[in-house]
């Protein structure tokens, strides 16, 4: 069984340089890491360090200046689901239309798309809101819709760019649970950029800490806390130790 | 007895609707009375200022003779053809300009320069080149419609947030899918704002063309009536033109109501951009 030893995603010598007048802006410098299939990886780092740039490269939206991103088990680019800090819903489509958008773009029959959308909407606790327009949704509800949309086409790789930052604490904690539930059910590989140490430790299997710009990998730490991770875990010594390691790596 | 909140709101809405209708009737009536009073008090001859009654009678007569309908039909054809042609070219070119900086750099100076030349000055040229028929008038019309629609198309297409483009790219959307599912709906509010301006301008374009050289159309009818000191008929033609422009404007507003229902009523951004608030916005 080499399923565990062959990485799902491999990043090697990744560098990103934005050309600018005068001095070029180097955002990522020799970044290297691997992600296993179905692993949940959190990426931490000081703000403005290039976490989002890394995510854009992984999504295939930005070509790397140096190095490469490969998906060893895949012949083609894997399917990608994206969730941003803002929900980024299409304001002219209702909840059902927004969630089913990726399937619509894949050319799936409308009935199939809507049936699967309905199921994900229910899983995110949004049943009854299928016909609601984005303007009538709260921030938490909109982000739930964005999560459902990111999962609907069964992506191989889910990329989350600080998806819970704009939400209030209560909504954030409820969405953590929902994300974990849906991640387990859909068996997706996740890379999540965040600036919350707690969020990283409660959700991820592994945490990557990036340095300030130009970003390199400072720390690559496995999170050995058992799942399911209850809220109370925050106050255990093991959690505290890991949090301290992360905080020291970021500073 | 207490009225519920919903009840009160409903009654208030009905009253304010009735208020508005009453205001319209009242202001129109006041204008007509004022017009009549001015014509009467100053003993103005009919060739200077005919009374409302004389204009109404002249309109009825022109309608029965068939000349009013004939000339209106000619102008309407020019307006609709010009509006369609101008909107089509402006939309296609506007999309190209919005997507390509190179195209924008190449064409922008000419487009801006073309706007500094009044259509009235170009109209005779177009008549010389394309004759006095429908074609030249349609082109003049299209020319005047072109710019506001073009500008609003560019602004509309550019207003699509970069993150939504990222989303579509990450989903491997084709060029056409991006246009259909993202750019058209996102640009529609601003685009329709431009079309609203273009629709009213198209009537002006047609009349300009007809003023320069024509043997039919409402602009021609105005010229003809002026030559005969038939001022009442001039008024009739002007009112029909106003009616045409209002109908076109209303049609675009209806399109906005139909396709922009997803916007909060207060946020019809295309409208806010192109005209002041109040009655001019849908």
C-alpha cells in the first residue's frame, strides 16, 4: 500500500516573484511541502506574507515563477474547490443556483445538479433557503452557501482562504464543525490559510508556518490531538504546548 | 381598534401611490392651464402659441388625414433600427475594450474625439454619403446611441470582481460560460443604465437626421409645419416625439424591473450612475 507514501500534492522549490518597477517583489521563496490524500493542512503566517498567493498557485490561478506544484497521483489537474474570506456568491442567483453553479459549468444535467445541491444545502443546515437571494443572507449563511458550492463538484482539493475570518465567534465555531463533518463525508484534501492558531489546531492534521515575506516554510508540525476535537481541548496542556510552538514560529 | 403594522404599511403605500398619481394629473393639468392662460392673456396669435384646444384639434385632424401616423412610423423605424445598430456595435466593441488594454489604447483617443464633434455637424456628411433614406437616419441615430452604451458596457464589464473571475477560472469555465454566467449578468445593471440614456437620445438622432434632409418623418413634419406657420402641428409632432422617447425609456425601465429584480430596490446602481434619484430612477 503506497497510498500513504505517495503524496497527493507536492510543492518543490516554489518561488513567486511579482515584477515591479525598480525592485521585483519576491513573495514566496523556495517553499516546499507535501500533502497526503485526505489530509487537512492549515497554513499559518504573519499577515501579508503570501499565504493567499500560495493558495492561488495551488489553485492554478497563478503560474509559479520558480519550482513546481505537482499532483503525483493525477494525470490532469485535480478538481479544485475554492472558498474565500468573502462568500463571493453571484447576487443574481438564488442559493440553489449558487450552490449548483460548479455542476452547471461542468455541463451536468439540471436535475442532477439541483438534487445534489439540495443535499448539500440540507447538510449545511440551510433547507428552506433554496430560493433566497444572497442579499437576504447573513454573513454566516452566505459562507455556508460558499462551502456547499465548493464541495458540490466533489473536488479533489479544497482551498480555503481565511474562510471564517469575517464571521462572529459563535458562527465561526459552528462552521468549524460543519466543515469537519462535510470534509469527513466527502473525503477531500484540504489546504486552509488562516491566521488563527486555535482554528488551525482544532481543524488541521498538520500546520505549516510561513515566515514573513518572502515566505519560506518555518515550521511543519503534525497536530497530534485526537479527533473529534471538542472545544474544551483548547484548555488542555497538549493544546497549549502546540499553540506555543506555533506562536514562537510565527513571531 | 388597533391597526396592525402590516395594515398600516399597506394603507400608507396605497395612499402614497394614489398621491403620486394625483400629483402627476395635477401637475399636467396645471401646465395645460398655464399654457392656455398665457396664450389667452397675451392675445397671442395661433402661429406664435396655439392654445391647448387648437393643438388637440390639429392633432385629431392630422390623425384622421393619416399624415401623423405615416410620419411617426418613419421616425419610429429610424429610431428602432438606429437604437438596435448603435447598441449592438457599442456592446460588442465595449466588451472588447473592457477586456483588452491594447484595444483600449488604440481606440480610446478616436472614440473620445468622435464625441467632441456634435452629431449635427456629421449628419450632413452622412446624408451626402448614404442618401436621404432610412439608412442615413439610422446611422445618425446609431451614432448618438453608441457612446453612452459603449461607456456603460466598458464600466459594467470591468466592474466584475476579480475574485469571481478567480472562482470561474478555478472551475475551468469556458470563455463563453464566463460571459454567459458571470459577465453579462454582472454588467447588466450598468449596461441598462446606458441603454436608458441611449434610448432617449435615439429619438434626438432621428430628428437631427430628418432636419438635415428628409421627405418624411416627424422632424420633416415639424419643418413642413413651421414653413406653413402651422404652429399647432409643430406642437403635435413635438408631443408625439416626447411620447416616443418616454415609451422607449419606459421599456428599458421595464427591462430593469424584469432582469434586475435580484438587486435591492435602493441599489439599482446603473440607474444611480446615469441619472439623479427620484422619479428618474425605476
